[in-house]
C-alpha cells in the first residue's frame, strides 16, 4: 500500500507540475425535477340566492271630495234688459278687410282663428 500512496503522490505532483487535470466520472442516473404544470383552477359554482317575493302595499282608498250643494248664485240683469239684449256692435271693415276676412274660411280649420285675428288687428 505504501507503494500505491507514493505512486499516487508522485503522479499528483507530476500532474500539478505539468498543469494537466484529470477527473473521475461516475456514470449514475441523473434526476431532473419535472417542469411545473399550469392549469386553470376548477370552476366555482355558487348556489343562487333564493327568490325574494315582495308583498304589494295595501291599497289606499281616498274619500271623494265633499260636494256642497247650495242655492245657485243670484242672477243680475242689466238695467235695460227688458228691451232685449243689446245689439252687438261690429267693427267697420273696409272692402279689403272684408274680403280678407271672408277668405279666412278657405284656410284649414286650425289656421282660421289666426287669420281672423290678423285681419281684426288691422281694424281701428
């Protein structure tokens, strides 16, 4: 054994001096950690909330507004009523105004009041 130690020491010193490197390899199985597997989490299901039923509010009944029946209001007559109603005084229209007023009838019914008001606004 001493010769083996001396031979190893000499070879080590000679290898160190000659700048030669050596290694002892062991052929063993290599273990690699498996790569992580990423997947989505399982779906989460929630039980729906129970339906909520609301009772409608109770009906509200209102008493009708009171009605008062009394005598009719007094009727006042003008002093000259016994001779009949007063005649309506019509404004004096010129020929052109009279023609324009008569032509208002030819317009659409909703336009006639505006036409009459326009013609009557020209009367003095």
